[in-house]
């Protein structure tokens, strides 16, 4: 019999709920104001339920030789799904998780077992943490920063992107979870901003999102080295909801005439429609 009970608490950015999954005996769903934030299976940290998290997992898998430890800076922590995945698949990794919602971080720490050694959780502003990071400190920088269901404006600008590029070692990878819908004004501006700071870009998304049929998540990878497109494409195609990898001319067409985001022009990502959320 499953004796776990839901935990509900007011946090800095809304009302958080940690809900046990009745179908998996050690799995939890974290929501904030009913928007899904994290899904975590404590018995199997390699299980990535959300499709966009699977794609961030593909970035982890291709960020270095298989199984080799990484230095990872996570912006946005939630229930620490991806840090636990990194620890399970790349033992010995050193990870810093920056969570902006202090009461949410406390809820996760109090309710769920410790993620173990090698994962440091810090309550801080994501942009300030990136700007303070030593140059070349990270092999992988994962940006999954949401204020509720929107990407905050302060992590959308050229200044932020330059700081992120500086925090990566040569050959390192920046991976961002973004959300938008056609005509993709926010996504296009973010791609233009990253293209101004990184030599190489690609994105992973479901075809229905790319065709403008629905609102959805898009994972963007950037760096100074050509991304492992073939390896990413194999992984993305094998997902329950297959994704495409977009690069080169197709990516340039998507960016079109979009301009990089300045501090003065920055806005948060669009508010998703009420029926946007789907657990993959």
C-alpha cells in the first residue's frame, strides 16, 4: 500500500505541490500553481518523464565521452531531476544547482531524500550566479529557468548570454529549455541572441511545435564547437514523442530577421495557454 501523501506549500513563486505518482512507487510530480515543474523517480533517476527533460538528458549524454564526469551548472532546480540523472549516468560529476525560489528548495530538501554527494544546491538569482561564475568553470550549463510558467526577462538578453558563454570551458555546451508557439517571436529572438554569442546552435523540438500547431517546449543547444547532430537526432527520434534536430539553413530561416535582445527590449516568454501542459 502506498502511504505517501501529497505535500502542499506556499513557496516564493506560488503554491507548490509534491504529488506521489500512484503508478510508480517512488515517483513524485512537482507542480507550482498547477504548472508541472519536475517529475522524479527516486528508484530510477535515469527515468525522465517529461519530453523536454529527455532532450536535456540527450544534451547530457552527448556532452562528453559516455560515463565521464562533468562539471555542470544548473540554472533552475525544481525537484533535481536532471542533477540526479547526471549523477547516475556520469558518476563523479560536480554539479551546482542554482534555485531562485528559496522556499521551493527547502520543500524539496525536506520532503525528498538527499541527492547525494557532488550536488550543491544554492538559493540565488540565476543571472547573478552566471555572471559570478569563474570563466570556463562548466562543461555543461543547463538553463531551465521559469518564474511559474514563463522564462524571466533577465535571462533572455545579450548580457546574460555573454555571461553564459564565458562560464563554459572551450568546447562546452549551453542547453536551454524555452517555450513558445507560432509565430515564435520569443524563440526567434532567443536564437538570434544566442547566435550573437555562440558560434554553433541547434534546437530540438516536436514537429507539431515547429509547424505551429501547438505551444510547446524547445531545447536549444549552443557552444563554440559543432553540436553532435547525428547522435542527438538518433536519441530524439527514439523518444516516445519523437523530436527533430534543426540546424544550419533551416535554423537560419527560423531566426529570419529577429534581432538579439537588449536589456531594454527584454520580455518574459509568452504565457502558455491553459491546455498547454502535457506530461510525456
